[in-house]
C-alpha cells in the first residue's frame, strides 16, 4: 500500500484525511515520532488519540514508531500509554524499538497490555531471545529497517531466538501479520 503522509496540520483536516485514507483500503495508520520535537502530551491528545480512534473504528491497527521518543517527559512509553488509556480497544503495534535501554519498558508495557503487538528488528540476540521467551511468539511481528537492516539477517536472528520445538516461525509470524492487518489482538498463548 502506498505511504500517505498525514502531517500535523489542522486537527479537522487530519481527521478527514484519516477517514479518506482508511476508507481507501489502507492497512492502518503509522505514527512516526521522530526525535520528540513534536511529541507532547497535548499533541498526543489532540492528534494521535483521534488517529487511534479512527483506526479502532475502521478495524485497523495503529502502528507507533517509537524511535527517538526518549527525550519526552514520561519516557519512551508516554505515547502508547496515553493512547491505550484513551482508546483501550485499538490494535496497537509498537515499532522501531531500537533503543536497547528501552526494552525493559517495552516488555513491561507488553505484560500490562496483552493485546499489544511488538515488532522485532535488528536487536541483539539476547534481547530477541528474551522477547520471544517472555511474550511468546504470538505477540511478535517481523520488522526490518530496510535498507539499514537486511530482512534475511533479521529473519535468521528471530529464528535463532525461537523456542525449540515451538510453532513454525514463518507460519506464526505470517499469521500474526494477518491478525494485525485485520486490527485484531494477539492470540492468547
């Protein structure tokens, strides 16, 4: 599906854009957070929460790229925590979880919100193993920061972290992706 930048223009215009984009069969809404220069509690409330409401109403996921949100008051989880508080039923995907230091927070968030998804891409093997062991394969998505990371390398890393004798990684990750695109929560494991 083509990328459609929504921008933080006027809230009414952004809401109309979300309805048009989701009405045209887009797979969901992705929020790119950048380095925290626009993220504030007020902007989350004014712009991201309405996007989450539109995604929920359309049965689509809200994908939040958390790269660089560390400088925000409230830490890297301020945005997803506020979204889940305001729109608890939205299918939420945490993406671009690049900060190794943030993984304690990401795992804690996932434990507290069993309906949230986490994307794995290019992490140290120890963190991949821990994420798979603590959350279970049914909570995880395969991601890539192509061209910065090679999808074959990421796939091999995830397969090495997979539980021995567990479900087929390709079938599980493919099924997880289908559930996300349908706006569904992870299966209970």
